[in-house]
């Protein structure tokens, strides 16, 4: 008897693991939760780069036209951050989703299409970062 429990240890462990797995599934699953966090971080990075661009645009308007200023350098920095940080976040997301997707496809080959879609979704963060960088560089 283990701690007042009348179940043999292997059966008790199996029940505990089953309960933990059900709790994990009820909370939204590990892969979905990580994917959501990484996607949110990517969008926050792009949004912060856009905010940087707006602040630099205000500083650029105050400078005399035609001369080099700190504002142009900060515009380039904001554009680089929009693409670079978005790409880093996307790479992290795709590596984790790809690893989990390989396991899912090994167990259930009928979920291949879903895993391809889940792997392609983080790429939109880089595309959005590229669009923001183009807007910041060419519009301001």
C-alpha cells in the first residue's frame, strides 16, 4: 500500500498520467499555447516598429528638408527591427511547430494538411513586418 492508496503502483501511475494529460488538453494543449504566445510576441514587435516609425516621422517633420538627420537613421532602424525581430519570432515558432507536427503526422497521417497550415501561419508575421518596413521607409 502506497500512502493509503490500495492501487498497485503501475496502475496508480497510469491513472495519474491520464489525469495530467486530460488537464493539459483542457487547458488548450502545449503546442497551441506556445504558438499563440509566439504569434502575439511577433505582432507586438511589428506594432512597436510601427510606433517607432510614427515617432521618427514626427521628428523628421521638425528637421529641415534635404539634410541627413537622426530621424532617417531611426527609420532605417525601425524597418530593420520590423523584419529582423519578426523573422526571429517566426523561426522559433516554426521550429517548435515543425517538431510537434512531425510527431503528429507520425501518429495521425490524416492531419498533414492541418500541420501545413499551422506551419504557414507564423510566416505572416514576417510578411507583415516586411510591409511595415516598406511603409516606414518609402512613405515617411
